[in-house]
């Protein structure tokens, strides 16, 4: 009876830590090396956050009070979990359910060993769930590979049956999703067009789109292609076989996994180099790295840009307002006025790209104007919204250095007091501190009030603010987004504008 009770309490005490570990594993894309790197970088913070449970577990080990300690730990964990809120909660996909099953089996086997030293069970209940993730990944890896390969082969068969399908690949360090939405808005004026939804840009995200959404009526497939390690773009090119390839930008995004800017550049430009010889590359020539790349593939190249004079498609007479943006697309001798509800120079670039792809596929200018005018704002990308009578510009999705500076430029043109709420930027490798410090210096004269979210994460941003001479009386650092919104709702007024720049997933939020 005592053994059964011990097992039950041990399982109850492990439940919440196991969920947290699996949540972090999911946010690190189920990659063991990334998960272990997160553990290494956040070990001290996790220990500080768990100081009370650790103290209870240590006391139980000294006093040999395993059962009551396990009960207390289980209750404490459940109470804390009920209070917690997650920006991106754990999603119980079929894969996660398989991993839970594997973890339960591993935990049960481990329990049989740990029962011989019961006084340490409370301590083990806190750390074992985190340690089990890696062996769980090893156990489930063959199964996951087989499942994924089956789905992938099915998607390839669907594509192989569609010889007439126009396929457009879009990649870049940033701007992929926004550009994809513009291209879709333009092409849908003439074609039945399917695009990968949200930020579906991995083999399995693309596979799911093809299997669940592609119909014989679709004539165009607009496919976002992401890469956070070498070889990713080549894998997706071999899968989708686009004839039109768009590269929106190349910059220091995912430096932590690529290791160098040169490797990022090489990988992104695979989009161009692996097009068929009769294909077309559509390139952002405002991006110096792209402009300076020597393309070996004899494909047709169409360029777009705002600041590069020699671009095939460019923008003039740009005017921002609270209603959006007005400007003129210039292509050769053609001058086409357009209006969009979108804000920011980055969105103008995206629209130029959409116009270039549209004209390549014979969409007339009236239809292009109509598509641009009717575009919906892309969620969390310079999205204008009102929350509790306050005016926000929501740019919370994956801030990058160029996009963040453009967002600040948009904010600088807005009326009233200008606020920014940000946790800084992540996944920038060795340059992360430098880039965040620069981000801090760029806020000077572009915003009036700064709220930094996360005391450790935002230290370089704060350093940049201080170096620029930003008034410290107008800088606040808070522990979480809830505290930031509390300040906003207490101090901001409807005439103000508030920029939400980046929103770290829970795995990085500290």
C-alpha cells in the first residue's frame, strides 16, 4: 500500500515539471541539441524560480519525509500552474501525445529504481522530468521519422500529379510571411491560389498544407520556406520545385544555429541557385547582401527596392498616415498609385515584390491595386489595433534588426506620446548583445516612453538607451508583459501610440 501511494504521489509531483520540460522541448522544435542549449543557458534562472520546491525537497531528504513532501510539491505545482499564463501554450499534437507515452514508460522504469532511496524522491521529481526529455527524444525518433516520411511522401505524390501548378518559393531572414501574404493578395485577383498559412515554412508545415488544403482548382502555390540550419532550403527546393523564387532579405537571423553570416547567405541564396534554368528570381536589392551576391544560375532576375536606384520595381512619393500608406509604384515608364492599410517601409518592399510577381504572371495593374488596397493587416506585423481605447502597433512576431528599426521609424511618425514595449531580440548568436544595444540607441528621438520586459534579457537594450542619452526617467524595466500592460493602462491615453516590438516565446522569456 505504501509503495502504491509513493508511486502515485511521485507521479503527481512530476506532472507539472514534466509539462514544463515538454513545453520547452516543443518550443525548441523537438531538437535535442537546442533543448540542451536552452537548459545550459537557463539553468540558473530555473533554479532561482524553483527555490521553494527545491528547499522543500532538500528538507525532505534530510528529515526522511518523502511522502508528505511529495504531496506538498504536487499541490504547490498545481497551484502555481493555475496562476501561470503562456503566450504560446503547449500544443497537444499527435507527436506530443506519443512523446508523453514514451516519457511515462521511462518514468515508470525509473521509479522502480528510485523506490530504493525514497528520501530523494521529492528532489528527483523536480529534475527527472527535465532529464527524461533527451532519452524520450531518442526513443521516439524512429517513430517520428517514419510518420513524417509517410506524410511527406503523400504530399510529394500530390505535387507530382500537378504538373501545371505554378509554384512560388519565398525565403529570407525576415519578411517571408508578410511578403507571402502580399503575393497571395495580388495573385488571388486572377488565380485560385493556395499559400502556406501563418508561418508554416518547414517540411512538415508545408506537407500539412498540401495534404489538407490543396485542391485541383488551385493554379498557384505560394510556399514560404524557412531555414534555421544549413541544408534546409535545399531540402525544401527538392520537395516543392518552385519555378519562381523570392528572397526577401538576408541578415543575422538564426546566427545561433548557422554560426556565421556567410553560411546564412549561402543557404538563403540556394533559393535562386536551385531554380530551374528557365525560372525567375525576384530579389530585394535594398538588401546589400543580396545585391552583392553573384548568381551562378542563368535564371531571369527581377529586382525591387526603395533605395536602390537600379531596381526594376521601386516606390516614390511615400506618405504614411493613421489609415495606412500611400505611394507610387514605378516600373520603367509606368507609375501606378497605390494605397494599403499596412504601415512601414518593410511592407512597401513586400508590396513591390507582390507587384513584381503579379506582373510576371500577367496580373494587370488594376487587379494589383485592388489586391493591395483590400489587404488585411498581417497579425502581429505592424498591425494597427485598439485595446481598451489605447492605440497599438503590434509588431510582436519575431523582431529582427532591420524590421525593428523600421518599426521605430513608423512609431516616430505617429501623433501623441510614443511608447515602445519590448523584450529585445533573440537567436542572434554572438552578435545578440551588440544588436540589442544598437536597438536601444535607435530608440532615441523615435519614442518617448520605453518599457523593457525581462530584466536580464533586456540589459543590452538598456545599455544602448543609456549610451544614447535617453532620459532614464522615461525607461521602465518590468518582469513580465502583464506588468507592462498595467503601466500602459494606468498612464497612456487614447492619443498616444504604443509599439509592441517582439514577443518572446516562453522558452526565452526571462
